[in-house]
C-alpha cells in the first residue's frame, strides 16, 4: 500500500478501516491474495492479478447431472471470489476519491502522498471520498 501511495493511483480507490495503518492494509491484501489465488499463482508465472481461485477439487466445464442436482450450473456461472470481496468480508471498506481530491493527491510529493493516504486509511469517515463497498458481515477479527 505504501508503494501505491508513493505513486499516482489511476484507480483512485483505497481500503479504509478506522484506526488502521498502511501496514495493516498491506498485510490484509497479502492474506487476501493468498486466499483468492492460492498456489494457482505459480501456475501462471507468479502473476497474482491474472490468477483465479484454485479449486479444492478439480472442476469440469459442467458437472454431470445427479438426482439431487438435475441441472448443474456451467463453470462460467460460478462466481470466483476477488481480493476486493475478501477485504470487505474481513471488515474493510472500499472508498473512491472524488476527482479534485485525486488531482490534489497526484500533485503531492511521494512522502506527502503516503502521509495523506495513511490518514485516509485510518479515518472514521474519509473526507472527499465515496463509499463503494462496506462489510455487511465479517468473517472474524484479524
């Protein structure tokens, strides 16, 4: 997260939890990358962003019909959890900065940008930001 805070962020989104630090976001992002990609990341050359969830058992394109499930869903219909889903389930809120605030943030030095991002990450109600996703349930206290 500090690396992202040190460079202009084209997406202008950030994770927030009151009282959190950038180090906490980094640790949670690493954990969620492992949860959502698992060992499959190695199979695609270590490209975690391109990896999908590694299933616990092999999945076929379409499961064979069984008496308890006469019309199984095709593979494409099965939702794959994302890092964002994991972060939200772990209690993080996803915010987007408004355009003027993002432009002002992009003009800051890397150190000032990192400090401003740290304040946004820790804020109870981040200023000039729109809440995109908030946890409705929480898996457990990290």
